[in-house]
C-alpha cells in the first residue's frame, strides 16, 4: 500500500471531481438557463465530493508517512512536497481570474466589490470569505491539515492514533464552543481550527490505520451504505445551512465509501475502471479549472439559448466535456511538467512513494 498508486484512491478521486463538477454545472444551468433546470435535485450530491477528497487526504497522509516519523529532515521534505503540489497550479488559475478581471471587470464581481482578500487568497490563509478562486476554500483546509499532520511526524509512529484522537476531539469541542458563542471568536483562523471538517481528515487517517492493521470486515456493506447515504443526505440537507452536521451527512458516507473501496481492492474483490482512474490523475487540474471553463461555456450559451429544455441537455454535455477535456490538457501540459521541474530542486530521498500525491491534489 506504500509503493504504488492505489487504484481505489485514484478512482474515488475521479468520482469526487465528477461529483463536484456536476454540482457546479447545476448552478450554472440555473444561472445561465433563464432560471429553468433540467438536472434533478439529487445532483446536489456533488457537495459530497469535497468530503470524499478530505477523507482521502487523511488516508494518504498516513500511507506516505509510514516509516518516516522522527526522521531528520522529514518534516521539511513533507511540507515541500505538499507545497509544490498545491500552490503553483493554484496560483496559475488564480492569476487567470485576475486576468479576466483586468479585461472584463464585471465578470469578477467579488474583486469589483473588494470582497476578496488577495493576499490571503494567494497564500491560502484563513479568511471569512472565500478566496478569489472560489474552490480554493478547500485548499485552505488542506494546507491546515498538512501543517498539523507535519507536527505528528515529531512523535513516534505508534502514537499517531492518539494524536489523531486528540486532534478530532479538539475540533469537535472547539466547534461546539464556537457555535455557542460565535461572536467571541472573531478570527477566521480560530474558526478554521474549530471547524469539524478536520474530523473528516482524521477519519480518513483512521481508515488507513485500520486497514494497515488488517481490518477487512464489512467492506461491501460499507461501500454500499456510503453510496446510498450520500445522495440521501444531498436531498434533505444543504451543507451551507448546517455546518457542523456536514461531517455526519457527508463525511460519514465518504468514510464508508473510502474504507469499502480500499479494503475490497486489497482483497482483490473489486476492479475500478481505467477511465475513472484516469480522471483521478487529472482531478486537481480539473478541480481548479472547471468553474472557469463551465462559466465561459455558460456565458456563450446564455447568448444563443433557445426556448425549451432541449438545449439545456446540449449545454450540460458541452460544459462537462469542456471541463474534463481541459482538465486533461492542463494536467498534460501545465501541471505534470511543472511538478517534475520542481521535484528536481529538492534533495533526493529514498523510497519516495508514487502515491505521495494522492490527496485532493493529483499526481
């Protein structure tokens, strides 16, 4: 589980980015389609794609750090690998939005109204609003997760489970305090530390520990239950309205799906489609660029839209194809070459797992 890409993880990342893409296409269809909608309400299940990414991140951090605890220089190497995976490509697409603003300011109303903290956006620092590249809010949490997990590398590996337990309790208790007295904590950093989303990362890490220790029971049941619970949650709950309950409504199904998929792969009981794994490879490029792409398609569609819903289907297909297609282009010609170049700048280390990039960001 440490020296090659985990097929189930790649497939789940491909599925997660498709869920997020579908959710945002739903938004674009409503916005540019004259208020009409062809996509059903259940497409809101795409909100859970982010939660799948978060539990995957926790899982992979345990995998790639195995045997490296209390190793001299490992914290710096760990953080460097995370930095080059997240920031450069994120900066490129953030600069793309700034370019759009300079050409057509009305297309970026957040900058027009000065609602965005540009410095915090570029550095992925906590802020009460969202970064200029909206989906970057998840990367703010990712960088926080990685920073905290780096501290765990100072401890003996046998104490990782205790570290995760304490971290989860801090997030759970902190959220209850924050919910009771929100005015008392006026710092976005404190809000993030107290956010229960950290529990999803912890859950994913615990899945990795469980599988490493030989847990295999109930994997089919967990996978089926998670796949069933996720759309049910999307119908009855809106993650923008219930904050802390998101962990229960989307995080727990994501954990069940993760455990079931990885365990079944380990037992050679489930094969994952190559096309879904390929989408997993390009998921980070797709994730960062898809809103830019589908917004551009949506604006063109709004200018040529015809009465009725038949053209909604065509617009939806074009949005999806354009977003995925550009994801592959971005990965092939921007993300992968850039990552390879930056990897040559760091000192070589022994036995660096190929799966080290399998988190919300892609290899």
